[in-house]
C-alpha cells in the first residue's frame, strides 16, 4: 500500500505542489491503482504471446514510383534562388 510520504516524494520528483486534500486523494487513488496491478500480477499469462499492441496494425503505404514532372521550369521559378537548372540553397556546413 502507498502512503502519503510516497505521494509527497513522487510529487516532489514531478515538481508538483500538492495541497493536503490532494495528497489524501492521490494516496487513495494510487493505492487503488497499485491494488489493481497486484490483481493483474496474479493472472497466469504463461500461454499468452507477448504483444506490443492489443490489435494487429499494418502500415498501408504505396510504393514510391519515380515520375518526371513535366512543369520543371514552373517549379524552378517558384524557388527563391536558382543556379542554372538547380535550386540554390544557403551553405550550412563549414559556413566559416
């Protein structure tokens, strides 16, 4: 069972200032949570396969397909600066 001193310690670590009423309420609530976890620990889960999710999830993505863009000049015209047929960007490495 959790006591008020432990609640104060956790609150201090979390940089929370609790009132006396909050300490009392959180002591009760955290005690209930810990009791519930103790009940869960009593369950036999030796035949349960470990999982990371309650349901199977798969990522639905499309394959990347390279396609030339017909409006190349329009894209370059929208750039703040260009050099020939390329975008010109500020140098970020070894800028000294």
